[in-house]
């Protein structure tokens, strides 16, 4: 689906350049002072928002020159050269200021959006944004017929850590787990804190061995936590999604149920399941 945000910056620049050129030609044909500067500013604003700042600045200069050319038709709107130069200078200042301001606003909006998508305590992706990533991965799985892997991680006896060591220590443990997940995830993987002591790692591919290696690395990172923090262990379920008929909630339900089943068999284990209509889910314990 084509959206404004999916159009490449270079294409935005070319589209805005064509619109500005068309405006200047129409403005010159209809006579000076009939097209407001606002209309020239619109393509500059769009370029500043969706493209790069240098492209918006270049378009601002071009727009100012185009409007000055359009309003400089011989025999109309008589004015001295100094007045024309001053008016052109005003156009340049307004367009450049608008381009820089809108581009800065875009950057602040992106920063605010990124912060809203983060878990405050761990810095990982929050549950809402993670579900968006998961839905996108499911759609990609359906369209490309490519399976993927989700690892659901549940910390063992975390309530006991809060009860024995206090909630401040519990928060430090969660923060440490978040840092460890950031270290072990591969480029393209998405790490998320879904609940108090539950985390999810969305793999970029369908490599179950890659997910298992990431969980081994996570276990090593947690084993190397500072001595003032209590021991942290986890139970996990690695789900390979190979069913093209599932949705994001079905994937999360299968991963969560896998962890629950694994804990009945013994904490500190990793089980593997395949979510498919043709393959039955079979947990396999894998000790840490």
C-alpha cells in the first residue's frame, strides 16, 4: 500500500519541483500578484517534512526565484529594481525559514514518536508498537510465504525477587534484562517487554537455531550480572510461525501457552514449537 511516508525523499523533491514549476508558469500566465506565497510554500513544506533538509532548502531557493520570475513579467506591476530585489530576498527568507522549521518539527515528532514506542523502564519496544511489528511480520509471512520465529521469555520467580529484595531491586533486574536483550538481539530483531516480567524477541528470519543462540547469549549475560543483583533465570518458548492463516494474537497466545507448559515441566528451560495447521506443537526441553 502506497503512503506518503513510503515515497522516497528524492521522489518527493522531484514532485515538489514539478509542482513549483507549474505554479510559476501559471502565475506568469495569469499575471503578477495573483498567486499567494502560500501556494509556493506548500511543496517546500511537503519536501521539508518527507525529504531531507538540503532538498527543502534547494526547493525554497528555487521557489523564491520562480515566484520572482513569475511576478517580473515585463509591462506589469511596475516597480524599481531595488523593490524587486527586496521582494525576492523576502521570499528566500520566508521559504528557507519555513523549510528549516518544518524539518525541525519533523525531527522532534519522530523523537517523540520513538519515545512513545519505548518501555520506560527497560528502553525496549513497548507492547503496542511490538504488536504493530508482529502484524507487519505476519503480513510479510503471508505475502512472501516466509516463516519467522518468536521467542517468549518469562523470568522465573520474579515475584520472589520483589518480595525478598524490594521493588527497587526488581526494577534494576528488569532494566538489566532489557540491556541484555539489546546486546543479544541481531540487527532487524525486535525486543519487547510485554508485561512486568515477560519479554518477547521477534526474529528477523525463521532460524530456530538463531533464536536458541540468542537465548543462550541472554543466559550468559544474565549470569554475569553484578553481584549486588539476585540471580536471574528464565523459561522461554521459541515458536516457529509457519501457518499462513494465523494472526498476531494467535502467535502470542501460542508462545505464552508454550511457556506455561514449559514451567509445569520445570523452570529454566526452553521449549520449541511450530505454529502450523499441518504440524502439531510439541515442546522439547532444552536445559540452560
